[in-house]
C-alpha cells in the first residue's frame, strides 16, 4: 500500500460517487455501482492496468503500479460502491423528504399516525406544503440555492446510526475473516477475478501475466466483440441493442405452469462465468432450489392457497426469513471455536491466539463490534424502542448483512436481494407488542434505507480476503476503509441533494425509488400503529424455511456425498434469482461436463476463459454508461 495508490483510489471513489447517482437514479443510463461486482470498479481496474500501467512501464518500469497497489484501489472502489447506490444514497434522502411530500395526497392514510409519530430529527420537515420538499421533488427551476442548512440536522442524526452500523459491520467481518478464509476456505470468486487479472508476470512484460493465457484472451476479446455485435442495431439507429432474451413468462401464459411465476429475462454471461468459478454443488444449489421454489408456488395454487402468488409472496418472504435465521445460527455454531478464541484474545486470556497476520487485531475488532452494536441499540432506544427489541432488531439487521456476505463469498452471486422484513418479524412474534408508534416508524425507515440489494458486509469481507496481498502496512486497511466510507457518504450526499433540487425527483426514472419505498415504509408503520394485532407473519412458511435449511446444513455436514448446499435456499426468491438461475444452470452444466468428460487442462482453460468473459462484460457495461452520459442519453448503449 502506497500514498499514490491511496490518492488515486480516492480520486476514483469521488468520480464513482459523482457518476452513479446521476446515471442510475436520475437518468437511467446505467449502473456503475449497483451490484457487489460494480462495473465502474471493474472498468477503472481494467483501464488503469491496460493503459496507465502500460504507459508507466514504457516510461520507467519501476513507476508502474504493483499488484498490491491495484488491489488497494479495487478494495476502495468496491467499498465505496455500496454508498451512492441502493446501499444508502438512493433511498436515504427520499426517506427524509418523501413522507412530507406524499402527505399532500388525499389517498394517504398515515398523516395522523405514522407521520405524526415520526421523530422530527429524522425528517427535513413534517409540513406537507413545505417549499423545501416541493422543490426537492419538483425542482427549483434554476432559481435559488440548495437549502443545505435544512438537511444537515436530520443527516447528522441519521449519521449516528449509519456510522455505528458501519462500525459493527467492519468489526464483524474482521472477526470472521480467518474462519472463512483459512478454516473453511471459501472460494471468494469476486475476489479471485481481480486478483488473477492483476498478477504480475515473471518476465516483467507490459501486460499482466494472465494475458499470456490464450483462453483468457479468447474470452476477453470474444466477449468484447460479441458486445459490439449486439450494439450494431444501435449504430444503425435502433433504440436498443440486440438482446438474447428468454420469454419464459410469456411462453407459459395460459398453461398450468403459469403459476410458477417465471420471469422474462435476458441471458447474461457474467453469472455463467461465476457459476463456473464456484464449486459444482454450490452452483447446482442456486438453480435447483430456485426450481424447488417454483414448485412450491404452483403447489399452493393447486391447493387454492393465497400464500404463493408470485416471487414476493408471503410463502417466499417468510420462508426466506426462517432460512436466514437458521443459516446464521449454523454459521456461528461452526465458528464457535474461532469466536471463543477471539473473545479470549479480546479479554486478555488468549495469549496463544496469534492475530499478527490479521488486518485488524482481534481485541480492536471485538470491542469495536461491541461499541458499534451498543451505539446502534442506544440510537434505537433514544427513539422510544424497548431495549430488548432494539437488541433483537440490530441483531436481525446484522444477520442480513452476514448472510449476504456469505452468499457472495461462497456462491459468486454478485446481485443479491432479500425480501423479508425484520421489523415485521419482531412485530408478529410478539403479537403486535414489540414497537411503540415512534419505534415502529424508525424501524421501518431504517430497514428501507440500509437494506436492499447492495450491502457493505460483502465488500468488506472481500477487502479483508484481498488483504493477503498487502505485505506491508496491512493495519492501515481499516483506516483506509473508514476514510473511503466517509468520502463516499459526503460526495454522494452532495451530488444526490444537489441534483434533486436541480432536476426534481419526480422526473427520475424509478417511481419506486422516488416515492414508493418511503410510502411502503410508512404504510407498514401505519398498520403496526393502527392495527397492532394484525400481523403479516406466516408461521408455516417461516418454519418451513427454518426446517429445510437446518436439514440441508445437517446433511451436508454429516455426509460428504450430499449434493446440494443451503445457499440455494437463501437465494431462491428475489428479483435477481428470477434472472440468474438459468445462467447458473448453464455454468454448472459446463463445469460438470468438463469435470466428467474433459481433462484437467480443459477445466483450467475454461476457468481463464470465463475470467476474461466476466472482466470484459462488466467493464463494457461501464463503458456503455459513460458513452450514454457523454452523449446525454442519445446513445442507446452497448
């Protein structure tokens, strides 16, 4: 790690945080930071490696960026990418202003319940006719200045929670790094791709070592040429490029299989590549349990049950909830000896526990987690939440982060969602007595700001996995992450609020991000306040998900021949699962076919081929976004 890599990384972070809110949320020209494998980060890594580094080597070989420096920039980018996207900025500001703006509508029922109970500290205003929120949503027409003073107070109160939650996540990942990396030896496919791409050759050539592999070059160049071929209609004046679409939903309409609720989607190459890079039992589980879930939905229809109407149905939501909880308990049980060693080290008793190679000392990680967790609980308690409820809610929020970190680290799922509601679980389990009116609003707002499809824990865990390449100054990684998050939050906030007053949020491309997310949060809080005895919790799906996950985890731990992995249950129902399951099936078929009928050499060649394909596909997606931005949307995209 060097100063020049840190400074270049900060410049790249600022650029990413300025670009993403405008191109994705505002204009819909593409996402540079919308997944756990952000295309903007991939593009910058490829650009630096293939242009800037080549130039530096040509001028003077010693001036080129080393692998550790490139990986530091990569780590900063994947951590920063969680902030300007769905991980925070896309929902934070509309949640602070949206309820007041929505309250002017006659169909809104929660003006005197949820809005009245919402803390003044967490909203910019409660006045429905406020010019402040009106200009935020409708634009100010180029007149006046952005009213920063009205935003600083609610942002400061929210930042107490955000910083504390981030601290707990960072320390949680630092505690679990050795268990996942050294003991369980997870694959971390999203880390292996940049690591292998930036590996330096022994001959000291201009390009990384991997460019000497013919299979990688074929995959990289082939994916690039195919993407350009798809864009031929755009160059001929068409509105969109040619796409390989799979119209499953349309094909099955009017048939008995219609109620499996398959979705139409485009066939993507990246998930095929990641499916190949992970163990065959993991990729098998992704598509196997997805189809198992479709069978559950059609079975509900045959029996006349309303629980299984669609991917977001109560059956799928509460089954996922049960699966998450049991999976986390199983993970903690597997790591019990490691966690005991960390605790002993933290309290000064584990003198034989060696943490000298860890990026964060166990004592700092443990007590940092305690402080972060405690501050989150105190923040919840400040807003009228019972202490035990605050502890359980914070634990559930961290449970979601932990599960997504595990899914990404082990299965290569670069686009993950979760569809159950931690506040609804606590509300239902306690028979409607968990939350006061204010606490119900705060719980719903918190969940819908922080937890969507981009999470901090997967990025941090991959950063700690990559830390093995840092032979010097490894302990600076945690401060660098903290600085990166601070810069990302500051730049994303400035860009998001400024562009909202300039363009008007109602003119953005996603109605759900404009007002739908805030409305759902306050609708849910209204029902919890108005009808506390009425719960959306479904015990049968909850128990089904818990039992199914427990059985699969037990069988996998007991019998080496057990063919499926419980991760498939966690990922079987969400927007991305509807579109990723078939590519994962194809990747699994390719890997199993080569393992059974091919040679070891063919298996290794295919691995490099898919790494090239993944890098080209991701970086070209960012190129498409940049071209659409430069042409102000006149270019339809690659």
